[in-house]
C-alpha cells in the first residue's frame, strides 16, 4: 500500500509503502525507480525535503534522513514508539510527532557532529560461538561505522576526544583479542569509565579461554567476566529460551522476540532490555560512571536477524 503523499524534489517523487517496507525515489519524467531503501518497517507518513535531504518516519519509531540524489542514509534516530506523521521542518529543527503522545524537536542538520562509531571484527581471529560476525560488520559498515582490526581497536579504545564521548564499539565477535583481554580487559573497562559504550552480541567477554596452540576452548572462566562487568555477569549457561523486549528495551530499539541465551539475574544489571521465559535478563545494560555503558544482547550462535537493532542499541542516548 502507498497511502501517503510523495515528497517532490530534484525530479524525483519519494514515497514509502507498507508491504515492502521500502522508501523509494521515482524519476518523475520516466517513472523509473532511481533508488530504494529497505527501512524494515511500514511507512505511512510522507517525507519532507530540506537541503537535499528527505526526512521520513516509520512504524518502528525510526526517523531517517536520506540523501535525495542517492537514497544514502545520512543519519537515523530511534524514538520510543511509531512515527506515522510527516516530519515538519521549521527554523533548523525537525518536528516529529510520535505514537507515544510526544512531539520531538530534532536538529536536522546532517553536518552535526556524531559520536565516533566502530565495529570490531578481525577476520584472522577465531570465532568459537557467534557465527554472524561478518554479516553484522558489513551491515554496520554500510551505516558508516569504522571497521577495526585488533590494532585499530586498541587505538580506538585509547583515544579520548576533547569535549566528546570516546564513542561506541560494536563487537561482531564473542572473543576479545589477547591484547585487549590482558589484565582482565583493563583497556575495555577504562574506555567505558571514560564515557564509551560497548555493544556485545556474543557470550559475555572473557568467558571463553582458548588454547593458543590449537585455538580450541581450554576453559570457561566466568570469574574473569565478573571482575570486568560485576558479579553475576559470567553466567556460563548457553541454553536458549524465548526472550521478549521490555518497555525499556523498546525505547532502546529492540522490536522482536528472539531465542537468546545466557540469562542473568535482572537485579545484577542496571537496565533490563529483554527477559526470557524464566524471568532472566538476556539483554541488558551495565553503567560505568555517568555516561559509559556495556550493552549485552543476543548471546545465540546464529547471525543477528536485524542489524538495525544493533545500530539502535549503539546509538541510543543515555539519559
């Protein structure tokens, strides 16, 4: 279904639909599609164009800023509920009505400074549990994330931009490289204590210890995980169970139930993003200082079904 009015600019009619969950740029003269973007959500509102950017909301609560000429995404913001209204530009702001009953005023400039974002996956490093690292890294690269190997990861964790958050790193693997795991991942904890965010999709860090000669699992060391993240985070159970987002998880960008593993006591974390059928937290946040955080999600061996959710967790603003 196409039930909204097209946004018109630069010879294009730009419009979204419900069934295919696409937002498309159609050449007005020829009727040919020039570009399409899979938003992975229904679009019922119209787009608005300002300065070569078309802004549109979707039913999963995301506001997208897309390049008119190419459809490339400039930025995306996750709101707490669906966005079915047309964004309204006014005085350098973007006014967006949301299904949570609120009206949001957003800075619409695509040139606004952005928190450094990176994804770590070293193709030369072993993967012992999570098998979706390559697909997740590629998806985040397309969203503008810097790709890090082990040397790049160490440099990123050590960087402290003046007057700015150190950034966010998504780990598209379940194993820390030895250089980062040293001293119970002191570099990782220091990064979070300085205001950085880590998003982790596999079994919790430091849980698995490999034999350097064979690269096989030599031991399971939950006590090391607990020293890094706090007591109760090294639960080594890998059995999967149905996991459903909480209200707070919805705010952070989780949208679907999943099979997830390694649930922990909800009282051992700061924010619960998803609970399994046994009442254990399978997605959660641990805070470090005023701004830093460790976000854990998934924990299953299979590829993550929707990389857009990982991007939402990485970019969600802490209050």
